[in-house]
């Protein structure tokens, strides 16, 4: 059974890979404004990597309402149950 903290750890690895930055620290509150390289192209790569890693498919309407990494983690958790 996964918890939000487990998802955050896994997301941290994905974010470091997508943004090619091993120093990148993501938190529950991290938003697109906190990572200068986070643009529409990296967002697509991020979504695809997250879908593959967690074996889920995002609902794009729901995805657009997610405001930060914490909400993303909770969304992933809700899709895994």
C-alpha cells in the first residue's frame, strides 16, 4: 500500500531525470513556478514518465486542476486505490 510520502519519493526521482538535475528538491508545495525549466514540453515528458512509473493514465481535465506536487501525489494515490 502506497502513501503520499512514497509517491513523493518516486516523483522526486522522475523530476530529477526529466529536468536532468540531481540537485532538484521537490516538496509537497512545489509548483511549476519553482522550476524554471518546467515548460509545456517538459510537462508532457513529466506526465508520460509519471504514467509509466505508476501505471496510471491521467484524466487531462482533472490534471489541469492540480496546483502543486502534493496535489499531484494525492491524485496518483487516488488512482492507485
